[in-house]
C-alpha cells in the first residue's frame, strides 16, 4: 500500500507565526516512527509568491538540505507565483507555464497538477495540464492506481469563501475520470478545512490548513480561526485501489 502525508496552505509570509506553525507540522512528520512514502503539499506554500518565501519553504521542507525522510511533492495554489516557485523552491529555471510533476511508487503514482491561474484566485486545469495528465497516464499504461493532487477542490464545500474561488470547468475533469479508471482519487487543499467527499464517483480529500482553520457558517461569523492548531492528513491507497484518509491536528 501507499501511505502519503498531506499538508496545505502554509501561507509563509516571513512572520514568526507562519514559520512556527509550519515548522511544528514539519517536526511532527519528520519524527514519525513509522513509514510514510511521501509528503504532499497542495499549494499556497507562499503567501505573496516571493522568492524569499519560497527559500524559507525550501528550508522548512528540507528541499535544499535533504533532511526530509521521504520525498516532498508540491504543486502551486492561487497565492503562489510560478517563476519564483520554480527558481527558489524547486531550484529550476523560471517559467510561466504550469508546474506539473509525477512521482511513481511501487504501489501507485501521484500526479501533482497545477490548478493555479496567474493573476486570479480561481483555479483551472488548463489544456497543457490535461495533455500532461493524459500522456503521463498513458506512459503508466494502467499498471498502477493514480492519485491526482492539486489545489482547488472541484466541488462546493458549503462555505462562501472557498466556494467563491472554485476550480473552473469541473465537467472536463469529470470526463477525464470517466475515461480513466486508474485514477483512484483526488487530493486538494485551498479550503483550510479538513473535508472528505466525492467527485464524479471518486473520493476527494481536502487538507486542513496549516496557517489557519476555516470556520463553517454554523460555527460562527468569524471566518478564520487563527487559534486552532495546524492540521495534516494521512492518505492510504491500499492494494485494492481504495483511498482512505485520516486527519490530525498538531498541538
């Protein structure tokens, strides 16, 4: 089986508060006594999309030092900026095209897809990204179950804030899923609340936020609970291709 840790929405902004919360979650993950195959980070890693913010993220996540005990897989969110992201986080040449990558394990593949739209808080998987997904799945030849990870959930989560900035054209994603039975599930961030639902017949898991937690409408008028502890998720893709998600807080 494939075991993935998952965090999202660090919103690193140079403040001591954001750094402390991200490092607290990092320390919990780095000290796990058991095996985890990888860490997924589904966007809004930086708050303003600056190189300094990504340099801090690279330090915290061990992307420069090799301190991470497992691979760290990332994709951008609506607060991220592609050129600084590539240069300062991934140590790659800059560029404004979508940032997509795949990690193949013995028991499954994780496709990290860029749903960001430069200059917009909405999300979209663009033509280049859909072509990349299709090509990547073709190369895997249906031999492994695959997970799609990206920032913007493709369904309403019943709060006006995240639902105001959705993934555009979710029908196209549904069409892809209908043609690709090897896609076992979807993993996203963006909403700052742990959530489990389904989309087009596949499980959909949404990460809690590291920086703050979304209060749902029936929990009070204040949107951001900045006192709630940061959260993380663990996803298990078992040998039958079934995705199970567990959520934790980090006091």
